């Protein structure tokens, strides 16, 4: 945001990633947010130079520029992609990063592979917008032999309750393994798609999100984005709606 541009505080704080807009509005109604020392009302606009506090704690300090953090993590099976540290095996405690970060999207507990973590709320919002059609690539192993009918029908879309999945790219790797590229993220989507055709997923690994690859990052390890990866990601997101 331009330092002199005023926007609604709920939008400003939600893009920092700590709360949803609705959550911010609730805090305002409860008189728990101050701007430059004054309790505010719904619809209040702020700019970069304003000091914002929630329950007396500094949420935005205009004198201190936040250093943006971008991490790649190879999530193991059993880790929950939640910031709720009351939940056992949550991703935040597992990584133990010294600064506040949060996962971009989800990867279910029984799956493994690539997930981003960051403190940059604006990146999160852009990546998660379904209309952006950002690709996510997975390697999936199933419990019985794959045939051409399965590949064809999976790629065309599968009816799951009240929705039909978007057409996707799918390629057989061997008799029991295939690669699939999705542009949506329904809950446990691949497992449910496979189940529709009486296949059971034995392993599911996410290897790519947009144009960022998991590569040789070991399971349970994380690393920072390279400068080149940040540039590539930002250039891609500039093209999104």
C-alpha cells in the first residue's frame, strides 16, 4: 500500500494476515482496536503512517518496516496445516520459526509435500483466489492398477456432492502412480476423486505450487525462497486478477 493511501482498516489488517475482515469488524465493535491511541468505529480508514493496536498490543508500527518472510516447507504426513497451537502436531510448532508466520492454504494431514509459509498477507490473498487458476501438482499412488478409463474420466472432472471438479491434467507414471495438476483446492479433492472410481490413495505428495518446485528439499525441512523464486512468484501474481 502507498504510504499516503487510506483504506478501510479491516482490509488493511486482513492483508497483514492476522485476521479476516469479519474478525476485524468484530474487534472494532468490541472497542478492542485503537488507531493512534483512539478507539475507532466500523468503516475507519487508515494509512501506512498510523499506529494500530489490538488489545493494547502493537499490530502495525509505522516506524518499523516489516521484513517479509517466505518459506518453502516439505510437510510430513501427520502435520496439521493450522496456526491453532492448541492442536497437536500443528505446523507452527513443528517448524518452530522465531517470527509469526502462517501457511498459505492447506495440505491435509495424511498428505505430504510442498506448502508455503509467510507473514505477507497480500501474497496469501492472491494465491488463494480460486479465479486465479494457480496450478498445484501432485504425485499420487493408489492401491490398484490404473487404466486408461480412470485417467480419461479423472481429467474430465468428477462429481463430488453438489459440484463437479474442474478439468485437470493427469498423466500415468506407472501401473499404480500418476501425476495430476489441479487449479482448485476442494477439501481432500484428489482422495475423493479417486474414491469415486473405487481407488484408494496410498500416498499423495505435492511437488509444485504455481511455478515453485519442491525439488530435493527433504521431508520435514524448510528453507527460504531464493531471490529468483520471489521474483518469479511476484511476476506471476501480477498477472492474476
